[in-house]
């Protein structure tokens, strides 16, 4: 049977595409397409070759994984090749793998085969060579045979010991593992780059690989990199235990970091359960993973199984849904937030990514949109990792159609027509319409009624938008003029719910000065600042009378916050809203000014709360800390004094541990508060 020319051409085209993407990925650290797309090309070629074995050529990318590196770095020949990993994209494929393993080992279906299970970190695979316990060489995996010498860079990574601990290690020991950039470090790096108008990384994996390929180790040292080891290559003179899991434990004893999530599981059921469990916690892990890896635990069995075309028959990666996908930009619109910030948002051809269908993705700000050169009509990479908002991570210029439309920052607000302005040095453009702008009005009102502000239950986003659209709500004060009669006439609003809403509006009138100040939605005045200002001045009149300089004497109020506060309070229309709110009966207990500074036990201490506490809600804990003078912030940094951690604490706990921050459980918090 002769092969149709079209099939031959198809295979050649796939090979060329794959070679090109191998080069972009391995040699340039700059992949054009997300992994899923690459996997699809590879699978298509594999399938084609399986159907027509006569098509297989020795130089087909299916016969070899990765491409040789080219760079200014020296090269390293791996004495033992660094193998690649096969993939399973479904439970069925994992079951097939398991069946093949049992078959080859001549074990029957019932045999309880032990697997070592570990997350598949999304970083860069490396080899570290220790001679006499001293780190002498670091290399990238490269194509598995030849890698790049990155010794000067790995030596800057604190997680990698320059000398092994303890004793009994082989004289020459090659540790293999994954260098990765934790999510928190990646986000912080990109936020900083974005604010400085610099290039951002598409994902933590590229960030890790890019950081390792810096020619200047000082730059690598500044990147928050970490490493977990997952296997051993060379091990001369000295013996290692007979199971993979034991080898990894042994590495840990010698001071090498290994993944705390690794487990030993039994049979395919154990593997599937592990896959599911890690999958549930994927978003909470402090690093990105794209799957889990299962390895036959017994080295003896591993040897018996051997490998095919550089992938061991005894290991497989079971993949999770991709967090990056390709789609096209149908339009770019500009959204207006509560503070007037104008954010470009891409309207996309809907695409399934990170477990949900995404049809909108943020472009962050106009500078970033231009830096990435995103145009209407472009094919882009959408990324949705965890609970963060989906973003356009990059453009695939190679797929740009002839006709595209470039996008400019509008000069007038798309919602209210006011001028759009951008302050010197700011990346964010804003609508100058203030509360005249219905977008800002709706967002400001949603904030005003939110739980930590006036806490008006039953006045949801939809209802606010409806009332703003009818011009029935212009300022927060208008909420207190709503009547039961007019509410019950609204769509989807019965007499009963109208009645309930009126009651919760009434109940919200008794509040605190701190909540009231926070509810006003003054830029830079978050909950903690509002609480400090309220405690410092005790009465609204005192706040209104404070000068910009005076405001700076409040704990945590610096020149920027003081200026924002004063500017807000100098606007006649804002004062008018405040007066009207008070006229409608919004009130709070006024006190004498209490300088927080001296008498509060936790004054000046910074707390972060994470996870689920046994009996307190996070808001309760926050209130308790704040009333003792402490400050509660959202993210852990070197300035954090305490992390209050409950069940299911994730990346914040890891970060706090890394930074040596005191960690409290609920009992310890209560004790601290009672002192
Ligand atoms: O976490 C990973 N990325 C990971 C990669 C892991 N946990 N285990 C791995 N095990 C292997 C074998 C089975 C070949 C020792 C791997 C990789 N390989 C691997 N990483 C990049 C290519 C192959």
C-alpha cells in the first residue's frame, strides 16, 4: 500500500512545526505556543506515525525530545542521559500505563504495585553535581544529553546547599530536580516589572528558566528561585537505598530540598486518589504544577522495565487541565473601576482554560497592552492560574492576520464621557468624572454596602447596577431614601424582599466611624487606615478639621494617604454626601481621641490571616487584632510580624516560614490578645 502524498506532507509539516517550537522553548526560553498546543502537535504526529510506521524517520522529533541548547554558556555532557517523561492526559491513559507496567513485570491485575507519587513542578530541570559533598557543577537538562553550564547561577540559589550535610553520600553524587519560581515571587516580580514599565514573564516556568540563563549571576540572585530534587543520576562509590522514595528521603537528610507533598501510594487506585487530592489543592500550593508524577518505587523493577526512546517505562506524568490556552481577541474594551481606573479588557473567543470557560481577560494597563502589542484579531495566550483573574499573557505574532486593529487609550471615559487623565509616572489612566461617572458610582456603591463597610445585606451588585441605571442612586446617601414601595416594583423583587432590604438598610445606620470612613471609598484609605484614623480622632468633626500635616501623625498614614484624605474632604460634593448621610440617620458612637500608639497591646504589629480557624471567622480575628491596635494586611512580607494560620493554610504559610515570621494558631492569637 502506498502512502498518500498528503499524509507524508502532513507528517513533515508537523515535524517542522515541532522542531521550531523545540527551538523556541529549549534554546530561546521563549515559547510561542502554550504547552497544550505543543502536546497536541506531538500527539498528532505520534498518531500519524503509529498508523503509518513507514513514516517514522530517525530524525523525527518523536524519536528525540528537546533540542540542543545554543548560548553563551559552556555546555555540559550528561554522563547519564536525563530522561524525559511520558504523559497521561486521562485516568484511562494512566490505567493503560499501569497495565503495561504489570504486564512487563509479569504481575497479575491484583498485584499491589507501589508507586512513589510527587507533584510535577513547572520549572526547569537541572542537574547538580556534588564531589566529596561539595557542589561543583550545575547544568540545565538541555536535550537530555547536552545541557548548559549554569554553575555560577545555581550557586546563588539559597535553597541549593553548596555542601552536603551529614555523611555517607557517594563521592560523586548527581542530584536531579526542578528549579522553580514560587507563585508569590512570580507575582511580585511581574507586579514590579509592570509598575516599572518592563517586560513581564508569561508564567513561573519561563521566569525560572529565564532567570537561570542570565549571564550575570547577580541578576539570578535577585530572582526568588527555589528547588526540589526528584532523582539521582551519577552515584559513584557509596550506595543508595533500593527504593525511589527512600532515595529522596536520603537526599533530604543530606540537606537537599525535596517536595513535602511526595507520598507512596499503592496501585492505580492509589495513584488516581493522589492525583485527585493534589488537584484539589493545586491552587493552594505555593508553586505551580502541571501534573503529578508516578514512579515505580522499586529500583529493581525500574531496571527490569527499562526505557523507550529516552523515557523510562516505569514513570509517567498525569497532567492537570492546562492553565494556558490559545484563543483570539475579538475586541478590546475599557472598564472603569471604583477609583476611575481604566483597565483594558480583551473580549475573547471563549476558551476552556484552568477549569473554566474564559471569554474576558485583563490586559492590566494601557502600557502593558502596547508593550505586548496586543491587537484585535490577534491570537493570544490566555492564562488563568488559580483564583486570579484571567490575563492575556502574550501574543503569537506568527499567527497575526493581515487585518488587525491596534488599540489606543480612549481620551474620554467610555461610560460617562469625562476626560481620561494619567498622572505623571502612573501606569494607570483614570476617568476624571468621579461620582458623576455611573461606573464609578456603581462600584463606589458596591463598596459602600459591602460587608466590611456599611454591611447592607440584600443590596447586591445587580440591584445596584439596576438602580444606578435608573438614576435612582447617585450617591450613597440616596440608599437611605429608597422606599419599600418603589423597591417592590422592581423586577425580581417581591414585597417580602423589599421589606427585608429596607430593614437591613435601617440596621446599617448604626455603625462605627471606622466603617463609615472606609465605606466612603477614599483612594488609598483601606480598612486598616480607616480604623487608625477613626481611633486617632474619635470624632468625625476632628477628622474633617485635621490638616494634611496633622493627618500624618496617625499611625500608618504617610504623605500620600494624607493628601488623598484631605483632597477628598475638601470636595464640597463629598462633604454634602457626608452631611446627607448623617441627616438620614447614619450614626456611630463618638469618642475622645485615643492615640493608638501607646496603650494598645498590639500597636504597630502587622498580622496576616490565612486558612480556616477553628472557631473564629477571619473577619472576627481581624476585628480582634485591630481593636488591640494591630494591623491586618493581605500579603506576607518581611514586614509582617505574625501570621495567624488555620487549616488549609497554603502559600502564605510557606512564605512566612521562609521569612522566619512567628506563626500563631487561634489559641496562640487569643493568648496574645489576652496578655
Ligand atoms: O517535578 C518534576 N517536574 C519532575 C520531573 C519530577 N517530579 N520527576 C521527574 N522524574 C523524571 C524521571 C522519572 C525521568 C527521573 C521529572 C523528570 N524526569 C523530568 N523533568 C524534565 C524532564 C523529565
